[in-house]
C-alpha cells in the first residue's frame, strides 16, 4: 500500500501539472513577453508526453519497474525546476529568451510526465491481481478528478498571491516549484517501499532506431493537430508537410517493428480481440472527454456571459462525477466481476449527459449546466480504470508494460485528434453564424492542449446577442459530434470479449477471435 501511495502521488503530479499551468499562462506570457509562443508551452509538453508513453511501456517490460519509475519522476522534477527558472538569468546561449527556455523545459518535463502515467498503471498491475485491481485502479480516476479541481484553483492562487512567499520569486514560478516537495515525497516512497519488480527473463537489446522513428512520427503529428487551424488550415503546406513526415516515419516504425525481434510495440497484441476493441473504444473516449472539458467553459463565457472564474468552477461537478464513477465502478467490478456491464452503463449515462448539453437553450440556467456536467462525469468515470483493466486481464505478464502503455497512448492521441477536429467544427460553424463584422480571424476559436483561448470579441466584454446565438449553435454542434464519438465507443465496447478476472498475475485467459 505504501508503494501504491507513492505511485498515486507521482501520478497526481503529472495530472496536476496539466491543469495548474493553464491558470498561470497569462501572467507567464506577460512576464516573459512571449505571446507569440504561448501555445507552445502546452504543445511542447503534449508532444513529449505522448511520444514517450510507448517507450516507457517497453522499458518497463525489459528492466526494473522501480528504476524506470525513479527515472521518470526525476526527469519530471528536473524539468519542473528548470521551468521555474526560465528567464531568471536572461537570454541563454542556444536556448534564447525566457519564453523559448520555458518551451524547451516544458518538453523535458513532458519526457518525465509520460512515465508518471504509463508506469502508474503498469505497477498497479504488478501489485494487485485483476480480480482485486479494479478497486485500486478506481483511485486513478479519483486522482485525475481531484487534480482537475485543485489545479486551476492552486494555479490561480499561487499566481495571484504567491509572489513574495519566497523572496524575489514571482508567484507563477511557484506553479512549477510546488512539484519539488511533492515529488521528493513520492521518490521517498518509491525508493524505500517499492520492490524492484524486475522481469523474469533477460532483456534483449533495445531498438533505439524504432524509438527515434516513433518520436519523429508522433512529434509532427501532434504539432499538426495543435496548429491553429484558422491560420494553418488542414490543407496548408505546413500542416500537410508535418502530416507527411508523421505518416512516413510511423510507416517505417511499423515496418521495422514487424521485423525486429524485440519491437517497442509487439504488433501481435492486435491479434488479441480484447486489446484491439478496448483500445479502439479508448481512442474515441479520449476524444469525448476532451470534447466536454474544452468547450464547456467557452459556452459559459460566450453564451451565458459568466466570468472566467465561474466558468472554471463549473467543471467541479464533472470532476466530482468522474471521481465517484471511477471509484464506484472499480469497487463493483472487484466485488462482483463483469467489467463490461459497467463500461456500457457508464457510456449510456454519458450519452444522456451529452444529449442534454447538445440541446441546451441559449438561456439555460447555470445550475442546470452543472447538473449535466455531473451526469457526464459519472458516465466518464468507469472509462478511466475499466478498459485498462480489461486489456491487462487479457495480456500475458511479459507484455504488460507494452499493452498498458498502448492503452494510455490511444487515449491521449484520440483526445488530441478529437480536440483538433472539434475545434475545426466550431470555427466553421462560427464563420457561418457570426455577424460579418465579428467573423474576423481574431474572433475565431483557437484550441490548445490546456483549453480554449477565448475569442477576442468575447474576452473583452459581455457577448452580444448575435454572438451568443452563434456560439450556442456552434457549441451545440460540437456536442452533437461528440455524441457520435461516444456511440462509436459504445459499439466497440459491445465487441470487447468479457473474460473471467484472474485471481493471480499468471494463467492469462485466452480471448477467442
């Protein structure tokens, strides 16, 4: 349990970092004078943390899990410290000014953050047999839900009131420094309480060329998805060029993996129907999750005229719903088994919540939106632990790291793709419905990894009636598209074979095609 506590604390650091920085970004941009690069603060972290997930999974299958976890936490903490120091000593050779330094240091932080998520689920699989793992994996959903509430609040508090707590240190720098004591505590738990968890076989040579191909492929892919489509559309030379590089590199990665004796991702896993269908569902559900949390605050500000603070607070009921749904589903599966029925129940509830949000009138009361978000959170909660549990239950221990990290990867890449596509849907719908004087590029929506940037026309004052109508139609259309993602996830879940949950970490049941 002490090992479990250390792993959750490390995971909490990574989850908190995804939300705490977004509140501090306006002050960071002002201090470092880098408005032209502010989206790269989020994109650099997202690219690094996405590309490294499969590599961490492979390393976990080859070497001591404890060693890999310590390396991940250490890299994350070094990156956090460097982010806090960005710009303190003026421009630096090779790194440039403070804003460029921050972008580079956020990438370093992302290299560690990838391991915090991937290794958490892998180590939990080592600690607990599938039959009892559900109740413990349910806590991972609680970690995400708690961090999504605490992150923006803590980030705002430290940014606004933290200056002077440490003499000469700006408050926004504490957003990064706060990771250091928490990370040190997590490291203490891991180093003193966690067993080595070494593989039972001697590791083969690591395929560094495949790792390079994977990063060269995923990096441009994520960057292409994160580009502001109002400036760089899907057919722009930059977007097409990045996608071409991604396709070429990933094609070479797949070809080499199929031939190599020790691939980073064993493509034989896709022959397993549980792995195949559960990850397809996770890909769609990653998109559905981001589709809710990115566009709901925009509805609050641009349609209901709420402040940014009240828009942020409105996500708390959803976070509490995720915590409740995740822990409840985990407990029920550990007690009664039958994980599939809880997956389907959660997705059905999510469909109800999204249908309500897609049909919200322009004058919907604030409290009713909170209720709809709570319903969505309850539906999303079971998706956090149960799909990963299903994949782990059907995977032999020697491939557990690769299978688990693949699940995390498909969730993340699905979210990145969906956020970009849904952002395009929003922009196109706004262009059709906004008044001609307001439909300039400055008012168009920019979706970034840490949330939507408010359109200029609504960020400076109350929205006009015409703009309220336009944003209401656009966001409703986004939620209708989101419903299709969930329906797709529901269909894929129906095809997930339900295998008996193992009572030990051996004797993997065989899924029949």
